[in-house]
């Protein structure tokens, strides 16, 4: 009886571990800008910077719906340094030798200089900045995106299709995971 119980317990633990492992693979591993820059030195990838604010409802919807999608999470983890950046945060951030700060960190809705720089002053949340391996801006994608809408954009950036064709042309031939 003890052997049967032990076998069942071990089996249950292994199944639980497998489920947890699969679940962790479907979550985006978010980094700070500093962490991503350090990791990029050893393993260059493009950056996906999620510029959000605490008060932004659409930002929360992206977190709940799009960023939890297993297809999006897996692709992001494999191909980008995903960065969560509070556009109203107070910590100084150094990128390519330039230090960016929030000029009024205690004031409501005071925007961080890095957010202003990445969004070219067009403040809208959520917005997503795509950076190359040298941490230079490729493009910005403003607004809420479903997993189905975000997937071709991610591929467009990773495959560097933006260097040779329009997004519309790329999207017309794109066969993603969500096509039925």
C-alpha cells in the first residue's frame, strides 16, 4: 500500500512540475532596461519595450489578454529582450551613455525622459518601442493589440522585413499561428 501511495505521490508531483514548467514557458520574462542591456551584451537580440502607466486600462488589458497568450509569450521570450517600462517611473536609466530621469518624480503624471525619447514625444499608452541590438529605435507601435494583431508585427521586426517591404505587404503574405 505504501508503494502504491508513494508512486501516486511521485506521479502527481511530476505532473505538477510539468504543468508549472509549461506555464512558466508561456509567460513573458520581463526585464528592466538595465537588465536587458546587460543580457544583450552577451546575447544580442532586439528589444520590445512595453511603455505603460499604472492608470492605463488598456495597458492592463494587454497584460491580461495579449501578453499571457502562449504564442506571443514564447515568441517574445525567444526573440526579444522584453522590457516593462513605467513611463511615469522615477528611477534614472542609462541607455547608450545617456542618462534619462523623471524631472518631477513625485508629481502626478510626470513623464520619464526615456519614455519621451522612445515615443518621440507622442505620449500614448500602451505603446511599444522596438529597438535593435544597438539599442536604437526601429519603430513604435501605439495602442492595444490582440495576440492576432501583435504576432505579425513581432515577426516583421525580428525578420527585419521592415528593411525591404511595407508592413501591409508583409502582413498580406504572413501565415501566423492564429490563422484558421
